[in-house]
C-alpha cells in the first residue's frame, strides 16, 4: 500500500531524494530529470534542491552516497523505516565507490590522519569504513553508475510506481560497444579497458570516444575478473595499475585482494 493510500488520501505517490557521503552527481541527474516525474509524483523531501521538506512516510526514496560516517548510518535507518521502496542510486550507494575502493590501499584512520593532522582524532570519532547501503539496511533496487543514467532512473521510477521491481541490465559494456559498432579499444588500441567486466547502462560512452572503460557502473553479471587481470598483465600493465583499476569503485575489492598475495 502506498503512503498516500495509507493516509486515506488520493494524492499522488510520494518520493524523497536523500544524500549521504558522495559527490551529489546522482542528485544532479535526478534534479535535471525531475520535470518528467512531477505530473506523476509529489516530491516530499529533496534537501539538495528545495528548502521546504516534509517528514513522514513516502512511497519511494532514492538515496545517493555511501555510509561513511555515523550520522550517515543514523539517517539511513530513519529513511528505511519511512519508505516503502528504497533505491540505492549511484556507485557510492551500490558499491561504496572510491571511498570503499581506497580502503584496499590504507585504513580510513590513516587517511584521516594524513588529511586532518592534529584534528584527526575528532574526525575519526565520527568516521566509519565506507560501505554501500545494503551493508546496513535492506535495499529494494540498486541503480549503478557514476553518475547514474537518466533513462534508467526514469524507467526504474516508472516500474516502482506500477508496483513492479524493475529489470536492470547487467550485461557487459562490450555489448553496447558491439551495438554501436565501436572498434575494440582493448584489442585494437591496447588500452586498459574494463568493458568486459563492467555492467552496461552508460551507452559505452568512453569507448565510443576512443577511451578505455574504467568501470564506473560496477561489475557486470558474473564478471571474469581473473581473465581480465591476465589480459591487462599480458598487455604490459603493471599489477598495481591493474588492481587500482579493478578496485577503484569499491565493487571488486575481495577479488582484487587475492592477487596481492
């Protein structure tokens, strides 16, 4: 039952857009496409874009950013308790992104000390190891991207408004390259392209411009990480660079760590 129905009203379905620790890229994508949703929903909370925000239960909440601070976790738990559908938007929310990826190189406490110096102890008291939303609460839909794809966002919203969980493509970027008839930058140009292990959804933006995919949509379904690592090593890339690319967005740290041993 929707929040509007539960309150006994015939109002439009309600949505909220919230941010944790992230760059707000997803919030900008949502803001830029909000006009397409306004005929069908009522925006109850969107602190990034409006000053008047209401409390209470909503039908759909889109959450951007990772859980990297104690107040992030407190806020996330409140959000989960007051929404029917919780949608993690962007790689920070889905995988932990660069915040989590950095943890394979050093501890969060070490980074805080290096940046804040004498003030590190006060900062560290509120900090947490960066983690995706589903490490702490149940997440209904995960929409990867850095930032997310606007068409996917609108499609996900449309499905949830019809009480259906959406289908999100998890095939590799290579599929989109083939559909666009792009030359393979991995094979033909020897670029360190992560398209074979990265989920599609971006429209193969980087390879279409002659650049290597760097994995910003997170891993595809059953990514062949070992094979990808072998290929990049065979093409002359140093192990540290290979691992840096595979773990940069936080999604494949466990698979990357075994290559360090």
